[in-house]
């Protein structure tokens, strides 16, 4: 059983939105997950009445990267499934403002851990 795993750190997406997407993608085939994400981006499919387009774009690019990693390991792309996908709170930083303001806006980030296996 071959597994491809990777961690993507400090993505500029909402942790709450990524939790919703992870719950819906966990355990699905990669091909089905890609269609769900592309339909969310094109607003043809919704989760709880929302589309989560910003987070869906990031997740789609992550899945493409993971498929390329699996291709380099000579795995069968038709049998790939998401084994484990988990969002974590990432690094928070201040986005700078003009010199007249003392502090900038606090911006949060999310880290995502994903494992894909061949079933």
C-alpha cells in the first residue's frame, strides 16, 4: 500500500472554511474530490448554501500537487483516495497599514496536512 503525504503551511484561507471542506473531502476518491472542488468554484454545487471559492481554489491546487507526487511514485491515478486530511491553525501576522495607524490588521493562516493512498 503506497501513501503520499504532504503538509502545506501558511495558506491564506479561513480555518473554518477549510474544516468544512476537509469534512466533505475525507475518504473520497481524488477524482471525485476534484469535481466537487471545481463545481464549488464554478458555483454549481454548494455546501450548506455556501461555495467557499477561495478555500476551494487552494484545495484544488493542493490536490493537483499531490497527484503529481503520486505520478512520480508510479501509483495508479484512478485508484487514489484521500486517506487523511486535516486543517490546523497557522501563523498569524499583522498586515501593515499606513504610517498614521499604529497597527495593521491581524491576518490568520491555515496549515493543511493531507495523505493520499492507493486503494
